[in-house]
């Protein structure tokens, strides 16, 4: 049998709470810099400006 290793990267959902628009992004789980929730400034086409997107739950 092959050994199963835990994946180092997972797919997360970056969502703007104001409009509900979202991006998907990969997150490195082994890095100390990506502990906790991620925040990024990205372009929101619904608002037509750059706003802060935060990590949200992915649907199961």
C-alpha cells in the first residue's frame, strides 16, 4: 500500500461580504505565513473598485 501524505495546498474561497462576489485561491497549509484567515485587496466588478476580500467557507 502506498503512504498517503497530507496535501500541502488547499483551495479556499476569497469573498467580499458586501456584494458576495468571490475568487478562488490556493493556500499553502505548511507555511507559517498563511496561518489564520487570509485577506487580500482585489477588484470587485460589482462595485467597480478594489476592496478587501477575506477567506470564507467553501461549500461541502
